[in-house]
């Protein structure tokens, strides 16, 4: 009895630790994204590390915990974003819903599939932030297809090549241990 | 299903925010401050640049502050009405525009010296220009009130057309008159019951020939604008008055013509507390929030228990950095000047012009080449003779709650003509790596400008 309770306690402790480590990874990804975006017009070719990390984990994580992942990624992104928290949370929820829906029919953890999802999410995120800015302040230039494609391509490629590495980051193994794909 | 409802609600709130909910969510994300601290080492990479930028700002501070004070003093002199227009014995009470309430474009919220008692109905002028009447004195807050502008729909003022060497035509002016052929932002005052005079141009001045009463007549002789006559579709003649001041967004400081007080002074001044250290709160920059599509901002760490209002100015020394978008218990989200859509009324020191020019609102459109700020400027009345361009140094104007007048924005080349212009502003400082900033909390810590 005591041994079983102790094992459960250790398990939940390791899960809490893993979530905290994940928060740190997301915070660092967002911070690096912010630094890279300071490049002005050329920043559209800069891949979004935060998006790549979110997608790389979301396609492998247990479906039931995807909501927690969305909230965690939002918490990290809020600190580094001028967009309102509510818009970031909405965006992240949409991403995990997309992944959840896609996983019903496809194995999104495969390199090509996850890079495609990351590309769609990166382009969609650009469009979403413009929409929020426009709705709230009536300003901001509509993102062109070219800009959306640049963001999608660079983030897709990053996820293609580094998605596997992201899944092996310290702390990720506990969270990504698959018990169910659906 | 519940996930879809949650997503739908969040999407709706993102696009059409409800302030109370927005603040609640901001509080919910308060732990984000700790998350930002976790990534501090990334910020430390630019520590040397931050120290250098702070040093540069500090070294130039005295010069900029003295320039800004001189500008505000010049502005004060320029809004002072000419002596010959002021009826004998009247007091001139200086006031600054602290806010223009959204949806009430024909009203100004103003502030004057707290100890001065005023009554509604007195004229409000800027230099020799008539702009409206004091419509309300705030009973709860001494030294605060509202001005109804001459552009108000129901505003009427008796007026006279001044024609050199001929009889003067009497008319009634008030409210706006727009014609579908007008360029965007064009602003004209309507003429009601014009006389039978044949004159088609000239200056229109206040003349309360309808017997408006004592206070109304105090503004007799002040300028409403110039008469404009044009033939429109159908061959009809349209006559209206073009104000020579930007009434839509270029009023920062006004003068109220008040009755004399026994043993009182003839002029009541008002100091701008812009550079009073007690009106500012120091804050460290937690993170720079640059994101896709050129959005740019900062997240500031706030001391708990200090109330910062939304919209308050954030400065780096005497330089304006941006405005607070939302303030939570421990952090504040700031939109910087390079964030698209930020609206600011500016006061310009234009080369070749004797007095500062209230150029009205500019709207930021993001970063331009070489770190310049791209802004859209709707020039309503032009500068000087309206031809060519002129170098100018831009400072914050008035009329925005929480943004004090006289903070440096940058240098620009301004077109002198009327119309919508794209302007590049060279910021006075490179604040991209600043790690400290000041937030405006206003006199008494109220952020009320």
C-alpha cells in the first residue's frame, strides 16, 4: 500500500517537474523568437521556434493533456507578446484542436506531416495576429500570401529537421510518453 | 463541444474585447512575470547595449528637457489671446486638454488651476481663434470641466463676415457641414441663415448679434475661420467656414475668458508637470515583445500596490517609448511607438515657424527604413504658407489621458500642405534594448495627466 502510494506520488511529482521544465522550454523559445524578430522586414523568413516546439509536442502528446499544453504555451508566450493574452490563448487552443482533429485520421508525428501542420500554424498565427490588431485598432497591413508562405515554409522546415530533437529535450520524455494516440 | 464553445468565446473576446474580462484574463496570466524572469539570460545578451543606450539618454537629458520646457513656454505664449481682443477686466485662465472622449469628438475635457472658480458658458479661445464654450464644470474635481466645441451639432454662435471697405455681413455659425466631394478629414463649419451680402470670401469672426448674453459676447472679434464659397453639383453655391485651427485633434492648450475676481490676477497660468519626477514610476523592462507582422511592445514589471492606468505614457528619459495597453497587478503590457495603430497628437517645433505647431494626430504604421517610425498624418490646416516641406522636432501634444505634453518623439521632415501624408520619424533614441523605463502616474499618482 505504502509502496504503491509512494510510486504514484513520485510519478505525479515527476509529471509536475516535467510540466515546469516544459514551461521553461516554451519561455526560452518565445524569448529567442522575440530576439530574432527584431530583424524587421526580413523577420518573415525567421522560423517561429515557439510554434515548432508546440506542434512537435502536440503531435506526440497524449490527447487528453493537449489542453494543458495549450495553456502552458500561452502562459509562456504572453510574457513575450504584445498581443492580448485572450488572443494568444484562443490561438493556442485552435492549434491543439487542429492537431487533435488531424490525429483522428493521420499520424501527425511523422516528419512530413508535422512540418505541414507547423507551416499551417505559423501562417495561421500571422493571419490571426493581424486580425486581432485590425479588429481592435483598425490598423495594420493585411499579410500577403508571400509573407504567409515565408513564415509557413521556414517554420515547417524547422519542424521537419528539429521536430525529433524537440521531442527528446530534457523533460519532454515524461510528457510525451504515449499511452494513446487518440 | 465545450472546447468549441470555449474557443468561440475566446475568439469573440479577442476581436471585440470586454474591458472587465480583459483585465480578469490579464490577472490570470500574472504568473507570466515569473516566466519572463526564467528567460532573463536572453535579455542579458543585450545588457551592454542597454547600458550604452541609458548613458546616451542620460547625457542628452538636460538638453532635451530644456528644449521641451522652452517649447511648452512658447506654446503658452502662442495660445495667449491678443490684448486688443480681450474685453477690459476679463481674466485669462490657461487650461490644458487632458482628454477627448471617444464618441464625443465635439467635446474637450480640460484642466485648469485647481483654485480657480469658473462658470459654464464662458468662451474658450486659442490665440485669436474661437473654439467653443465651457459647457460643464466638474463639481467633484476642482479645476476640471468640459468644453463644447464650435463643431458641435447644436452649437450656434453669432458671427460677422469682415470685408475691408464694405458693410459687414451677419450670420450664424456652428456645427459641421460636410460635402461628399470633401477630402478625408476636411472640416468645415456650417453657416446658418446667411445674409444677402454678395461677398464670397473673407474672415468670419464672432459677433453675438443675437444677444447671446454677457459671457457669449466676450468672444466678439475672435476668429472662427475663413469663408469658403464653391459651386457644387447642380450649380448650387455652398458657403461654409474653414477653421484655421485643427479642431479635430490639434487643440492641446486653450484659454478661458473668465469674469474678473475682486483683487484677483488677470492671468491664471497652469504648469505642465511633464518633468516632475514624482509623476513618474520607474519600472524594469521584463521582455521586449516583438512579434510577426511588425507588432512591437514591452512588458514591464510593476511594483505591487501601484496603480497604473491604461493608456499611460511610458518613457525612456525624456523620450516617449509608448503607451500602456493593459496593466495587471504585477506587469503592464506596453505598445511601443513602432506598433501599428498607435494614435498620438503631436506638437512640432518646425523650422522657420515662430511658434510650436499643433499638428494633430498621427497614427503609427510600424517601422520604416533605418529604424525610422512610419506614421500617417492627416494635416487639417497645413503649416505656414502650406508649400514645400520643413524639418521639425516632434513632441507629445495634449488631449490623450495619461500622456503628458512635451515628451520627445523624434525628428521628421513635415510636408506643409493640407492632406494625408506618410511621414518618417527618426526616433530620438534607440530604445530597442532598454531595460528600464518610466511610467506616467500623474500628479498625486493618479495618472490623470
